[in-house]
C-alpha cells in the first residue's frame, strides 16, 4: 500500500488509476507530474458529505495546484476558489468559474488586483490590514462599485505545524490582530464603497489536530458577539484551509470530524445561520498527484550513496524549502537485489537540491521513481532555475491519460529575452 489510494501497485508496477506509470513515463518522458481525477473527486466528496445539508461554501485554495484541468474538475463539482493574486483570478475566469464563489486572500493585494476582482464581482475580499481596507474603499468608490469585505483576523493560535506554514500566530505577517478587529470593523462600517459580509481566519497548513481550529473558532465567536453588540452583523464565517494529508503515517483530521464540532459550536452560540466558508488546498489535491522521475546516475561516494535523478528542486521545492518528507516508490521495485541507502538528488548546482534523504532502495540507472503526495505546492512552485523546462502534467481518468500541460521547450524559456542593440 502506498500513501495515495489511487496510486497502487498492480502486477508489480505502480499505477495511476488503471494506467501503468512506466507506460506514462515511456510515452511522455520524465520528469512528469501525474494526477488522478478520481482522487480529486474523492477528496471533494469528503468535504461535501461533511457539509451535509448545512450552508457551506468550499473554496479550493488554488495556490496548491492551479492547472486549469484541476480547477475545472472542482468547478464542475460546485467548488468556489480562494485566490491570492490577480493571476489566479484570471485562471478561474478562464475556466468559466463563478466570481460569486471567489474569496480573495493575501497580504499584498495591488491596486490592479483589487480593481480586477471588483469588476469581476468576487464574493469577498479577505482584508489583511487597515491600509488595505482604506485602499479598497478608495478603489471601489473610484469604480462606483461596492466591495464585500471580511477582515482576516489573526487569532494567535498555534497550529502545531512547520514554522513556514504556520500563519495564525501574532508574529506572522498574516491577518489583523484579533484584539484590534472591533476597531477596524467599526472603521470599515464608516468607509464608503465597502459592505461588511464576514470574518475570516487561516491559521496554517498541514494541520492534523482539531484543537487549533476550535481555539480559533472560539476566538472568532467572541469577536462576532462583540460586533453584534456594536450593530455589525455578518453573513459568513470563513475558517480558512489547512487540513493535512498523509505524507507518511500522519493521523488525519477528517473534514467530517472538524465540521461536526464547528456546527455544534456555532449552534451552541446561536450562530448556526452563518454560512461556513472553507479554503482547503492541500487536502483536496496533495495525494492526487505524483512526480515521476528517472534515475540518471548512481554515485557511490565514501560517505553516501546518491541517486541522481532527472527531477530537481526546480520541479519540487518542498523538500529543500520546508524540509518536507515525501514518500518515494520505485515504479517497478527490484525484489531480488540488495538495498542500499540513497539520497535522491537532482542535477541542479545547489547542495539544497535534494528530493529525499536516506531511503533504502535496490536501484539501477534508468529506473523510475515516483515521488508521492506531489499534487499540492509542487508544480505551482516550479521554476526555470538552471534553464530547466518545467515538467509536463498529465491527468489520468480511469484508462485514459490526458496531457493537461505539455512539457516546456528550452527555446520557449528565453524566447522573450533580448540583447542590447
Ligand atoms: C494557502 C492558503 C490556503 C490553503 O491552505 P492549505 O493548507 O493548502 O489547505 C487557504 N487560505 C489561505 C488564505 C491560504 O493562504
């Protein structure tokens, strides 16, 4: 069994749904991102069934994976989108996504991005500072439009996750200090061009416990009551994203467990009428993708064995950025040979260019490896460092493979550059 239900071994070869990854590598080359359509649908279903008949809007945190084919699956399933840039807005509009199901997050929204989102008619701006609130009011007035706003508050809870992906502590750059929120909501109520519609928080990522969410919710409920006492009523409460996935042996927080507790708390405080907005990213796509790579060279140095593969930190940044652990599977495991302990590294000229460390494998040059759980924060973080074309992306649907982004060509990487006359 691998960590990802839709990537399993059949007759000794790792498959995506019904297709052999060895065949995909042969047909499309490596490095290659492969996604499972059914895995996206199953991950969505966990949220849909957890919501039951309550008013819940799930807005896919699309910075995790913004390929149009992925977005279009979620659009068809009824998802909204949590965007963090004007570029992401353009992607949602390109697939015919409904702007009324878009929430716009991010600490540094620029004027053109505020304008584009206002003109598109997004559901809500999750405002992260007093300055942004003032700028949004000005931009809305100039366009003769009204901006629906939530404040993203920072509830100062510890999500017990990696420091780089923890966002709800007082020392993080995100959100408005919850102790300042009533004052800034009161200010928002006096500004032209704004319509207060909700409250928002997002406390971190790869969260595997329910307690941080409930701590944040308790603080938001106190805030909502204080706002009510000041005559400010809200329509929705956005708890952000952050639910973790299984990279190795993590115990998982199921959406059903989280939502049952959230609904109970809201009902207990007579706030059951509020729409609940969620912004899951990783948990909708993380285990729906793998990165396929070929072993180019084996190098047996005195202190270490290295498997030098054709994928690198420019394809998958998470290991070196977050010290993240990805499970790695041989696509066709060699059961007869003895194993050695390898660091799996890329060809880029950086010591930080590693994908996995200290893994036991029986390998030969030319073997295929699958880096698992590479559906989230993987391709979207890819770069051209070392003038490496970005990998192709494939979506598998049963026995069918669709190229949803072709491999880039080397020539395209510098075709817009010019030299001085
Ligand atoms: C990144 C992000 C998300 C998605 O987080 P996941 O951990 O991938 O679920 C949701 N909301 C905001 C504001 C984000 O920045």
